[in-house]
C-alpha cells in the first residue's frame, strides 16, 4: 500500500496526513467497515487524524497511509474491548455493582424478550385506547410484593434517596453513619443528595 497523502511534501508533516475520503476507499478500511460499521470506522478515522494533526512532529518524513490504517484498526479494537462482555463473578459479592448487580432468572429474561420483539401496551389503556400512566402497572405488583401502601419506580438509587428524603425528612435532620458517606453510581455524593432533598445531614460514628 503506497503513501496516499493530502498535500505536498513541504516541511510540514501534517500536510501529508491522508484524507478521510482516501482512507475510506482503502481496501483494509473497507474490510473494517464490513466487519463493524461505517459510522464506527469513520469515527475512529476522524479521531486518529485529529490526534495526528495536533502532534508536534512525526519521526517519519513521509506519513504512510498504512500506518494510519493500523492506528484506526487499533482504535476500533480498543473501542470493542470497552464494550460490555459476559463475565464470571468470582468476587464473592453477589450484588456486584460493577458486574450488573443481580442476575435475572432465565425464564424472566425469556418473557421480557418476547415482549421486546414487538409493540406492547406499556402506557395505553386497552379499554379506552387512550394513554395511561405506566406506573399504574408496576405499583400494584410492588404493593403486593412488599405490602406498601403505595410504590413507584425510579432510575437509580440517587433518585430514590432524594424522593424518600424529600417526602419524609424535608426540613428535618437525617442521621447517617460516617462509614456510609458514599458515592452513589460513582458521581452522586450522599451529602449532595441529602442537601438537594432539603434535609440536614447529621454524621455519627467513625469512618471505619
């Protein structure tokens, strides 16, 4: 594969960086598009070229497009590595937040897949054909399961904490062990969540 470059061989190596259109026509890149997808490969090309442009200098006087294609391939491989994969939980922690928390029973997953393959009456009243509240479907199930007077579903623990504290402890004090001053989801700090809900946090105990 030769040097498919954009620009003349003057003193600026950046002018010799292959053009996006030229790379997309490269047989190796076309094979990557067939294996993955054009948007993914295009994004990798643009990322690699952007990093090459901001580089101060290059060791080679001529930037061969073969080298650029290889960097694109590596960028795609890194992206693929970062995607979710099946794993074996050997940590001893059953509800592991980093490994997807609890595992759903196979029969539950199968029943979900059947509904996900088509349209469902998630928020439609079958009797009237009008839009309904999706919480009306889940609340009775949670009431039956827990015996609660009312129930709802939120997206994460931080949202649940805010709602509970706002309903039960707004304008009041909430006691928390210093050992539980954690981050929820990796970014929501418990003191911030409590402040947002209108309660005043009172720390007790030690951090250990």
